[in-house]
DNA sequence: CCGGATCCCCAGGGATACTG
DNA sequence: CAGTATCCCTGGGGATCCGG
């Protein structure tokens, strides 16, 4: 990208990661770990292959990712965030937290993936009752499933299904994520199609890092 | 900007503020407060006027800035960050902190302004000895001057000159800012042209929010 | 199937001139 | 001062093709 030519750390950040798609590539690598070219392509619906290729080169030059030629049985090149690349996590978290305010807007054609369902609770909520016994919440939205595990004062998430969840939240993405992130309350979420089965009291434990934008009724 | 079309809060953030120059406009409005068109243009060396105009419209539509027609004696339109716009501060701070690692690179042609000298200590350092008496550090780099005021456990900065500073740091931008932000130590800063006059012990009070990138000798 | 490279086209950005 | 208008050019989107 063309440099802004400003001796300012924000501008210099953007010189490196301000290009289109760059931060989303970092998101995928941070969420997925080592990725093949095709894995990245799948995780970035809409990206052109030439762009992905170009960005990967640029990111490697900038020292943010490393490419390694994996031997058989993988027999392909793997892309990984470098130590420096992983320091982008706070940047992605800040952006992600700020962007929550737009998650209420309905845009039916948006792509949606289980990983994006998963990272939000882990990054943007806290267990409000850290001493309470462990609990498991199953999220299901648009055929994508993720599991939220509460316990030991932590909120952990993973893609997939749990065997015996204490609570199942199912519905359109903006209902599930809107509820979990405190943009809407349970009643509001139900009104746009959420089904909550099980211990809905667990929702009180999930405290969003809200910034005052949310909880309309 | 063209939407990424992903239901992910990072992607939705970038849909709004991912365009070129957008975040730097927010930086200026955050640092300067209400601005005229020309003020922004001066604070954003290199921006084309049509782009600035376009971005201001987009930002207004997104609800991040408000334009107000000021009556005489100002008699012009003023741009201000809205309440929502001000919530970008954590995003800018995260980016600015991450970008510090690139401030060591020398790029002599980069533009430089006093405001960019000023915000870095306020955002990225802490008073390591909050109970110590107040102190004033004068920063001077490339003819731009800023004042750092330590006191009451806070680090405050402003553009301009102090009457009787306890310490004066003068030299090329990357020497002054590199030292203040912990990228280099005093010795290293002197080696690239820093002059430190006064109580250099105050530097110990200025604790950078470093992330392990710095302090090469 | 994977990992790209190539080509064409268009939108967005850059520089500058011009106007109320 | 506060933009608008214009022209040019680069970078991104989309499809296709190609070697391993």
C-alpha cells in the first residue's frame, strides 16, 4: 500500500495493515492457527485468489506471518502468524468490540461461519460469577454451531457441538450473537426468532464487555 | 467502501472505517476536537480534497461525526466526533500502540506534527511513581514542540512550550519518541542525535506500555 | 484437489485546477 | 476558506487457466 508518509504510529500501523483484506487474513490465522491457502480462502468468502496471494507475500515481508513447507502427509505450504503477527490480537479485539454495534443491522446476504460465532463470546464477555460451577452453552445459528464453556472464571469457546449442554440458544445469527453480546435482551432476541432451551439463568453469568450501545428491549 | 459481506464484527468495523484515510480523520478529530475543513487538511498532509470531502460525508452518514454551521465570527462549518465517533478511541489507541514498533524505522520524508508528538506519551506511557511531585518535560523534535506534565499519577500532554521544564528532550523525532516510548534507551537515543538537558532521572518515571519490542541499546 | 498466476475491467484514490 | 470537478492511474474484483 502507498504509505501515508506521516511519522505517527497510527499512520505507520495503517501503512502495514491498512490494506483491504489484510486484517481479516490476520483474523483467520489468529482464530485458526496454521492455514493452507485454501483454508484461508474458505475463511475469507469473497476474496480473490490473486489478492490473497499478494497479501500473504506482503505479510511475510512485513514479518507478520511465516510460511513453512510442510512435509508429507500434509505436503503443502502452511501459513502461520509470527510472534509479531500475534501481537495484532489487541488490535483485532478493539476492532471487533467496536464493530459489535453494527451486528444488529440485518444483512441477510452476509456470509457466516462457526468461527465468527465462537470468537465473540470468548473475546467480548466475562463470567460474571466466576466461582459458580462450570456450565456449557450451545450456540446454533444458520447451521453453524459453537460451544461456550463457563468455568474457573473463564469463558472459553470452540466450534462444534456439545454432548449435553445446559442451555441451547438457536436462531438467526443476529439473535444469538446479539443476545450473547448484550445488544438485545432475551425478550428482544425471542422476538427476532431465538429459541432458548434449558437454563436461561446462565445468560446472567455471561457479562458482555458492553460499551453502552446495547440492551434495547 | 464495498462491504466484506461477512457477519463478523471485525469485518463490519472495517466496512465502516476500513477506507483509506478514514481512521486518520478520526485521529485528527479526536486530538483536535472541532475542526474546519482546512484544519483537517493541514492535519492530514497528503490527502486530496475530494477524498476528504467524501470521507466526511460518509462519516456523517455513519453517525460518527456531526457537522455544524457555526455563526460568525467563525462563520464556517465545523466537524466534530459524535458520541459514537468518540468510541473509536480504543481502536486508535490499539493501532497506535501496535504501530510504535515501526517508529524506529527512519523515513526522513515523513511529515511530522506536534500533535503526533504529544499524543504518544499521554496514550502510551504511565507515571511509574504516581506519588512523586509534579514534573514537566519539554519535547522538541523537527521544530515541533510538546509538553509532558507528570503529576497526580497522570501523564498529560499538550502542544507547545513550557516556561520552566525540568527536562528538555530535543532531537530527531525517532530519537525523542523512541526514547519516550521505550523503543530505545537514553544512550541509544543520544547516539542518533538526542540532547537531554536537565533531570534525566525523570525518564524512569515515564513507563511505556511496551510490549517487548523495545529497549535495544 | 491444491496453490497459485494471468488477464480484463471497473471502482476508488491521487493530483490539480477551478469556483462560490 | 470550503469545497467541487476533472483527469489519470493504481489497486481490487472476478473469472479463467495452469502446473504440481
